[in-house]
C-alpha cells in the first residue's frame, strides 16, 4: 500500500488514539496523572519496535501562595532512538513534544466529544491540539517514515517531556545535555488558528512578588495593620502600567493570593505576573522596570516589604539563517504536497525557544490544526492529523536527502 492509501486507511485510528490520550488527565502539577500518561505513552509507542528510555528529571523549586519555596517533582521524559544501520556519527534529527496539559484533575474540562462545524469533523477535549494531537501525529509520522522511507543513514530521536506548560523547569536540564546531538528539530506544537506555522516566538517568563505587611485585628487595632493585599494591588496597577509603553511587551498580572480570616488585616500576599518580550533588549528593559517598581514599592518605614523573584525563562525564538533555510525547504515540500505553508509570529513560547537558545534550529508547529487551546473549548480538525503526518514524513525525507549530500 502506498503512503497516501496507508494514511487514509489509518486516519480513523489516529482520531481514536487522540481521544484515548485526551481522556487521561495529565496536568503539569498532577504527578499521578503524569505518571499514568507516561505508562500509556510507553505502551502507545511500542509498535515502533524501538527500545524506550525513561529519563528521570530533577525536582524543581516552586513558590507557594504563602511565599514558601518548595521542591516539586514531575514524571520522566521518554526517549526512543531510531538509528539506521548505516547512520554515521553526524548530527541526528529530533522529534519532540510535551505530554503535560494545562488541565488538572480538578478541571471541569475532562473527556472528548466529536462534532461537525464549518464543514469539517472536529474533536473538542483537553489537550486535543496542545499537545496530545501532536503526540499522535508524531507517533504516526515515525511509523510511516519507518515503513516508507529509507532511514538506513538516518539517526532520529523521539523525546516526550512532562513539564513544558509550566516552562520546562525540569526538562531544561535534559535539553542542555542533549541539544548538541542534533542538527535540526521538529516539534509538534499546534499551528496557529488559521493553519499557519510559527516563524518566530516571543520570550516569556513569570515574576513572583512576595508582599509583606503587618497583621492586626480589623476591629480593635485596625490602624496598626498594614494590608498586604492592598499593597499588592497597588503593585499590580504599577506593573499593568508597563503595558503599551514598549511595543510588543506585555505584562499580565495573572494571580494574587493573600489573606485568611476577614477580620484580620492580611500581612502576606503573593502576586504572579507573566511577561512577554520580543528580544533581549526588551528583556533588559522589563527587568529594569520591574526592579525600579519593586524598589519604589518596598517601604519598610511604612510597614511594607516587597521581594520579587523570577524572570524570563524562555528567550525569544528568532529566525536565524539556518532556521530560515529549513522554512524555505518546508515551503517547497508543502507545495509539492498541495499544502500551502504560511508563516506567522506567535506571542506564545514553546520548547522551540529553549532549543533555539541552545543552538538547535527548529520548526515547532508540526502539530495539528485547531484553536482555543488553554480553554474548555479547545478543538482540533480531525482531518489535519493525517495531513500533518504526510508533511512530517516529507520533512524527514528531506533531512535524509541532506545527509546524503
């Protein structure tokens, strides 16, 4: 059976696979769910017939809502190496995506449904495009490449990670160790809403502010208190005021936690803000501005202390010469397949940012088409699953051709 026929024959199975994966909750902070997904994925990739490595990842530090740092564990990264009989020591090809989602067991968004909309069959469910749809496409791409391509001179690795949605705090250690093994990476994040692939990405990070005041009885001794929630709110307004000052730089005050009994003036509040930057100069600017605001809001003589930690953990992903060359190759491949490849920048970050910073050129949107990720309306175009498998197989074939030269 030719590849096109093989894809058509297996399209329904791809959709069934996706529903199976999405029906298992694997939120980034849900260790039990992540371990369940790890076991499921080891089983899911068994048809490749390749030995599986389970790679322990280090604990990482998180700040709780009481301003106390603690260590958090995650599940393991999973790796499969497909090494052709004639493969040399030349750099290999990396295929990768994450298996955590933003939906934990406490989320009301559990399970999948299929429906028709705008003339196509869709599936709605947690992680259908971000990024369990990418896992399905990656697996079937590897299966098709093994069956239909000559991989005798190709070294290819598949790596799945459990913590990308929270910034890859554990996986970054792995990426630093192995990035230099590869010459190019294909990551299976979803396309943009219009089906275009991502050319460049903003950098991102989180700042955590611990605001301390002074507790007091809200009735008997109110004036002696210093309300940490109010001071954190003033800090939030100052941080929000950075929006619109520098083009493309955004600050989202996403979470404030403080207080307990309402008859007590709260003496602690923890604020978290996400930032997005275009380039390194933006990063330096936002770092300086936040430090300036912290210094101005840290008022020990008035009973308030402000500490801020964190910063940009994913540098901006820019289009260097090597990446542009692969983008042009993909455009030619897409044209041959009747798939028009369009490009757009994204404000979202991925592990592609980190790999690019480590010197590994990559294209990171070989995943499915759909929209509304990170919401309870997240959906995928089911027809995009075999479509993107076909594109990925052609890209691997292009990589093999480059190695032969």
